[in-house]
């Protein structure tokens, strides 16, 4: 199209070329980068979710070794997972050996337990550790 034809097309209501501001393009690239990065994390989240589900099923079936292995898989990927740490603590506190019970208490370090989680912990908490543990007051 010749320049004279372009001017006449613009005069008749045709579209003229448009450029987006650099800030808008940069922001769009930033958002697309964040989405792409988040998409790379999805497989590890799914893997941890499946491992946690398998561990809970193993607990229900009474297979303590498989449940511990599954919970350790979750904790390797997400060490701060409260659900996995609480399940691991319950599993280890129910064990008769004191060394494993102490490991179970170590998984609870730094966690603020709600009423339900506290009841689960105290249901398996040995008497020798009850005096050192108490629910937090609000």
C-alpha cells in the first residue's frame, strides 16, 4: 500500500499500525516467565501429593514402613509440609522405642498445632513426654 492510500484508508476508518508501550510488553514477559516457572514446580507438588496419599493409605493398612518411606519422600521435596510432619510425628510417637519417639517430637519443632492436630498427637504421646508438652494458649 502506498502512503497516499494509507492516509486515505485511515481517513475512511481503517486501522492504523499500533505499537504497545515497552512497559506493557515487559510486564507481559514478566508474567509469562512467572507462569512458566510455576509450571515447572507442578510435577514436584503432584509427586508429593501422591506420596502423602500413599503414606496415609499405608497407615490405614497398618504398613508402618511404607508409610514412613512415603512421608520421608514428601519431606525430602517439601521439608516444611505440616501435614507430612504431623503424620510422621504421630507415626514415630506411637513406636515403643524412645529414640524414635524423640525423632517424632523433633518433627513437631516450630509447628503451631490446631486443636485437631494436638488431639492426634496427644492420643499417641507417651506419658514421659506429656509434662513437657502443652497446648499453646490463645
